[in-house]
């Protein structure tokens, strides 16, 4: 396993990364508010605290590249380029949502930007990314696939199967562990004998890299290296981003199992605060940073208002895109 240093970046780059992170944070704050007011059916799994992972990795991807992610996937799909209003619409079950209101919070998908889907089954999407990478390899498109999953998925069979096959075939895929220290309610140390998760890469013939998942520049730098390797035909990389979810596992989880002081220590290293500090070090003024946050907040609010005004699907729409084998 290697450890990547914090990356460097220009003023424009860090401002754009910060804008995307703010959009995701305001998006998730809005969804949390909607759920508290019973405006959304079902459950949800929010991404506050992990924004630097999705934004940093997708910043290293290019046109034609694809992503898959978990049910905690709002941030990843938005970072990949899905429109804010249609993502909101999907969560609200609106006809103009990303999946016409049929997928909901845990199944955001936008094939137009290469977001192949959020998957509610732990580890189910790793083979999808491996398959997308294999297709790119066979067709010679040069595309790379990135798969985002939590630390709890590393003990699932599909993790081992996907990484092994990717290593054997040198598939152009980047496996991204969003290690937020908990698999649902269980600390990773209580479910995994060896918590050096990046170190597992060696077992499958690929580099294993651990990076500060709250530092968007460090994540982007590590992802750029992994994407470059994949695109050059050198095979996959296992990237472990150390981060922390600021909310509980889902909306019904108060997170009471976390030790005293743990949340506060991670809030002090909120990825937005880390990115703002990096931006100031690169010469971006506080006034400019405030404007980035204010614009992001306004854009999210406008997108939310549009989505709320959209119509619900027609009852007969439930039969669209349904097939029956005969």
C-alpha cells in the first residue's frame, strides 16, 4: 500500500471543485429537510462529509467514462454531472425525475452523463463497473469506469470476484472504497480482521492507495494517477479514501453508537473547510469563496423549487419499461 500526498491545483480548479461540493452539501441538506417533513417516501442515505471523494474522483474522469455507486449515491451521481433539478425530481417521485420517478433516492441513474446507477444491494455494482470496463477494453474506446463503495462492501463476495477478474484481465477500472469507518452501525474494526483495506489491492495484482478522503485535491491527484494507469492499459487500482459520514446510516439512525468526540473531531476537518483552506492558500479571496457558496446555495434552491412544481407520473406510467417473458 502507498499513501498519496495532497495534490496541488490552480485557483480555477479548486474553486470549481468547491462549487460542486457545496452543491452536493446543499442538495443533501434539502433532502434531509424534505424527509423530516414527510415530503419523500421511503428512506434515504445522505452524503454530508464525503463530498470530497465523489468530486475528487470524478474530476479525474473524462467524457465517456462511467461510474457506479451505492445507495448513498446522491453525491456521486451529481458529481458525475446529473442535473440538480432532475435528481431532486427523482427523489420526490416526479415524472421528470432521472428515472421518471420510479427509482427514488437509492437508484439515481443518468446514462447521459455516464452514471450507470446507484445500487441498493451492497456490492452489487462492482461487477457492473468491471463489465463496463471490459466493454471499453474490448471496443477500444479508452473509457475508464469508477466504482464507489463503502468499507462494508470489502467483505462481500462481489468485491473479491470483481477485483480478481479486473486484475487478471487488466481492466480499466478504479475501485474506490469510501471508508467512513462504519458499515451501517458497526465500526470497521469489528467486522474486518485487517483494516488496511487498500492493502488488499496487492492480492489482486493492483496498486492499493490510501488517501485523505476529506482533501479534495489529494483525492483528485490519486484518482488522476489511477485513471491514467487504467487508460494506458496498466489495469485497475484500489483507492481507499478515508472519510466520515456526518449523519447516521439512514434517516432513522441518530448515530448514538459513535464514541464521544468522534463526530466533532471529523467536523473540524469537514471537506468543505479543508477545500476552502486550500483555496485561500492558492490565493482565492474569502469574498470569492463566499460568492461560490452563495451561488451554489441559490442554484440548489432554484432546482429544488422547479422539481417540487413538476407533476407526478400518470398512473399508467407504472407499466412503461416493464417487460414480461413469455
